[in-house]
C-alpha cells in the first residue's frame, strides 16, 4: 500500500513537472535579475535551489552560513537569489544568494538616500581616513570628518558600535557607499537650537555643559546653541582663570543675562544665581572695624585682601607700614597670608557729585589738524580753522573732586548725557563733537586731606577713552610719586592706539583758564519765582521716569533704565504699553530693547524715520503675550511689519503663523510623538531632562510649526510624569 502511494505521488510529481515544463513562463528568467527560489537540498558544500528552471541552481553553502559558521536555511525555505547566468541549451543555471542580498541592500540604500531617511549600520573596523560600516552585508565608508561634530579623541572607541547614518553617495557599479553620522548630528543640533530659541528669554535659568574653556570665559552647550559665560560673571570673588572653577564637560546651571536673537548670541551668568555679597556692605564692614582676611593678589600699588567670599578690599602700599618705605607689597605680605586689616572706607551707596559751576559761552571755531597723529597738532602739516561753528552756544559743567575711579567718571558722564538728551538741549554725540569731556586727575596718600597737583586730559571723545585715559593717568602719577618724582600741572592728550597720555601744554596757575570776574558784567540775581517757573518747565528726568516705569508697568529695572534714558524711546514705549502691565508691558519693553534697536541699527534709521507705530508694537506684544506666536516668529513678524507697514495680526494670518494653544487639540500629537519616541521617553524617566527639547521639536514638526511650544512642553511633562 505504501509503495502504491509512493508511486502515485511520484506520478503526480512528474505530471506537475511536465506541466510546468510545457508552461510558456517556465524558465523565463533574466540574467542579472532577482527571483524567488525554494531550497530542495542542503549539504556541507552546496545548497540546491529550485527557481522553476530546467534544472536546480547550485549555490556554495558558505553564502548561507552566519559569522559563527552555522547554516541559516533548511530544505523548504524560500529565498531570494540572483541569476548570475543561464544556459538554455544545457539547461544549467548559476545563482548567488549573497549578490541578491547585496542588490536588495543597494535598493534599500537608494530609497533611503532619495527619501532623506536614516539607516542603521555597524562600525566594523577602522581604516585609513575613516571607518568601514556594515549595512546589511554591504560595506560602506564612513569618512573621519563625518563621524561627529567635533574631532573624536579616541577613534578606536567607536569600533563594534551601532549607529544611525545618512547615505551621502552610492555607486552600484563600483559597489561604493559613503555614509555620514555628522549630518544627522547637525540636524539634531539645529532642531534643538530652534527648540531652545522658541523658549529662551533673559533671566531664564538654563542647564548646559562646559564645551570649551578660554582665558576670558567658558563656552557652554545649551543643547544646539552655545552661550558664553564670561570670567567676570562666574564668581563674585576674583578668579584668574576659568579653570579655577569649571572643568571640561561639567554640567552647569546658569542664568541668561542677555540674548541677541538676531545673532544667536547668549551671555550667561553663574554668580547671578547667588545674592550679591556687596549688598548692605557698609553695615557688615563699618569704617574703623578690624577684620581678618586672606591675601589673594599682589600688585605694584598694594595687596587685595578677601574679607569673605566675593568681598575684597585693597590695602594700598602706603598703608602697609609707618616706618618702612616699601617698593613692592611682597616685602610685607605674600599671596595666601592671613592678615588683620582696618576698614578705612566703604563705598556701597550711590554717590552724590557736587557741581562747582555751569557757565555758558560761545564756540569760537573748530581746529582741524591735518597730518597730525590722532588729530593732534604735533607733527601736523597744517592746521585749519572751521569758523562755521562760530557762535554755537556751549555750556561747561565743572564738578568738585568727588569722583574716585575711572568707572565712576564713566557712569557719571553717561547719566549726564541721559539728562541732557531728555532736556532736549543737545544730541550729546561725543563722536560728532557735540559733547566732550575733560578729566582732571590728582592723587593724595591715604590719610591726607589735600589733593596733589592735577593734570588735565583734554577733549576725550568717547566714554571708553574717558575710562581708559583716566586709568592710565592714575597709574602714571602713582609711579612718578612712588619714585620720588614731581607731578606738574599740565594738559595731556590721550592716545588710544598707544594707550598712553602725552603732554600738550603746561599750565602754571589757574589764571591760565581766564576764570575771573568781568568788571563790566553786573551780577544777575535770579528770584525764586523765576527758578520755580524754570523747574516747572523741566520734563520728567530719566531716574524718575525709570522708577515710574518699574512701578506702573512692572518691567525689569535694566529695561526701564535703558528706555527711560532716551526720550524718543520712552514716549514710544508709553504709547505702545498704554493700559498694559506685567507680562504684556514687559513684552513691549523686550521688543523695543531687542528687536527695535537691532532693526534701527541695521537699517541705519532713527525711530521716527522707521515708520513703525506704537500700535503695531502693541499688537505684536499682545500676540506674544497670548502665545499666539512664538518669540522666534516675532522676529520674522517684526521684520515684515517694519518693511511693509502691515498690522502684525494680518501678517500672522497671511503667513499661517498663528499657534494652536488648545490643549485638547495638541494632546493627540503629544501622545503620538511619545509613542514614536519611546527611547527618548525612557531617557526622560531616567533623569535626562534635556531630552524634553527634542520631544518638543518632534511635536512642532508633527504640528507643522503651528503648535504652541510652551504648551507642548507642559503637556509632555504632564504625560511623562
């Protein structure tokens, strides 16, 4: 019975085979094509595959073995094979399993390249110029320059690791494939940068990693955007190099001090996270108190002593000994010594600067020295006199010697300029000559009451020149006096390029100034009524306006001070922020301080010439305050508004920029992103807070940029909690 059944099955197999042979499609295989085949026999050396041809194809068994030498197929399995060649006359066919796999991988790689997708690969070994990457059995080349965003310190550490890659180039004929990992990292970095730009604001607390340390500060990676932590913003105490506090790769928590959205520049602060130790300094260190401190630094003119973290005082070399004449502080103390000191003076309050006089005069003319170094008469080929300025009214303001440092002098001049501009008496442009400054320097030893002989620095034409010139002159006079020299009363000129002062002329006495009463001019007594009337005509001054802006609108002190110092900006702000307070008013201030100033500077126009109306800025501020658009979109809207004069709402609607802020509409997007990004969600649960930026970016992509990133952030955190 068994024999009969077997014979019947053989008969049916022969019948089926004969039918297939007589089928016109039988054996219709093209060389170079891939076809399906069934494995009919497997032995140690070869595998027979039936592809519906006159005979089976024989493939070396090695093509079916894995790395460990194990056979990966068995009889009855169907596999894809490549038709190498066939002989119709002899009825033979040559097949290849490996070539079929290779062609399919190349098809996949071409699809990945065309659709800009990613593919996973395994770095097999390091070769000259890069790595060999195994992608489904095809060896691809990964150039060393495309491994990471920055040079990899240990190239061998990446071998035997799996990564995702972008396909850059494919050549089937030569079997060449070039892949890149850096392109993906750049895309991820750009995505993180955009996510960060949408939410970054001044005063915000951010987290980052120390990326590069220089002498002047630390560059911090905030996740797609680098910020600078300047050495002066690292600690309230004195540090010589950032490496004293921070190491490469260190995780940092910082405060955003300023953010230039146009140029993507971020200034960061570390010391701003703790209270300023100089607050209430006079109460903690009153004059006459004895304190113990540590010597932190020695300079030619004295020693700096740290009384507490962030609080240092200067012990001048003249205060170190009653009996010895010291040439250097190291003759008395050394860095690290603990010393007892007496507080001689503390300057922790706002200073009051007394005015000696304000007098009016007429400008006679302007001298122009041609060929002289930096506008000086010395070595000039000729001097020209510009009489067009003749008769121009001038006022000269002279102060008492109440200023103690170059920084105080600079701050005083800046404040004076804001007052004059507010009064409308001048544009106070130092560069154009409508405001100039002379600085007098005279030194005295501590404990003495009489000031020494003064020198005058003439016609300083910028706040920086004022500061630098005074700083140099103070040091110059101190060196002369310490060496037993004499300070002569003279007028000196500041040379910015050489950073020095040089003598212009010598003044023997104060009479050289020609300041004496004119007998032909009778004294003019101003009555109280006239003074009160003048006082009533004075507009609101910058300090009072700054205080009012803080109190009435609730904006930050730094913004209030900057806006109040310019009458045009102050009036514009009040018109734009009318009826606002808190967040909306602060948004108006942010737009003026950041967007408006950057636009006016770039366009080279004044606020009045810009054509931008307060109502437009108010409308844009409301869009921002209500999260209808992001801060990044606000920059685009502001530019369009300035160029076209259109209403911000119109621009937003025409460009489809209005954000969706409905939690119900955004929650499904959040759920979908979390489902597709399970790895990142797990990273968040494992404590990686930074990954939330990536997830927000994915939500923004899914919503085509119309979702509210802040709301996405909140929904993601809620869903992940």
